[in-house]
C-alpha cells in the first residue's frame, strides 16, 4: 500500500508526462484491440463462461491499475507546476479535459525547488519515473 501512496509524491517533467501518457494510451489501445478480436460465441459451456469471466476480471484489473498510474503521473505533473493534486479532477470533465491535458503537455514546470520537491532530473530512467516512485 505504501507503494501506491508514494506514486503521488514528487514531480515529473513535461517529457516524462507526455511519454507516460502515450505509453498508457498505447496499452489501452492494445487491450481494446485484443478485446475486439475475441469472438463471442452463443455456446454456454462452463469452459466458455469461466474463460470469459477470467478475461473480464483481467481487463478490469488492467483498467484499474492503469488508471492509478495515469492519475499518479497527472498529479506529479501538477506538482511540477506547483499545483495541488486535486486540480487533477479537471481531467474528469468532458471537453475541459482536452484543454487541460494540452496545457499540461505544453507548460514548463517551476524552476528549482518547490513545495513538492526538487526539479526532476533528466538522467533518470523513463520507467523508473513512471512506475517506481522515490
């Protein structure tokens, strides 16, 4: 649980936020593509029911975990702009979220140290920034 709590601490740079969003978006597209390829059958055998249930659970877990990571990158990007993480709720409002995400991609972070930590360095690994906080 401490791992997920630490996901929302610190700052993330513009580039890392963009590529993190792109990475999660590509995963969503791949999962969607896989889901649409699975044929539906009219047979109601036990094996079909179990396999479709397991797949549904797997997709649900993927969506929940990717949403956690998506919001963590969003909150850390807002921290880089010296904003509170609650501003991330703007991403839930239709049409406003599009403008909000573009602003986050285009605005440069605050220089130096702010109340959320020091300026993100460019020497760390992309996956470490996204998936392994602090």
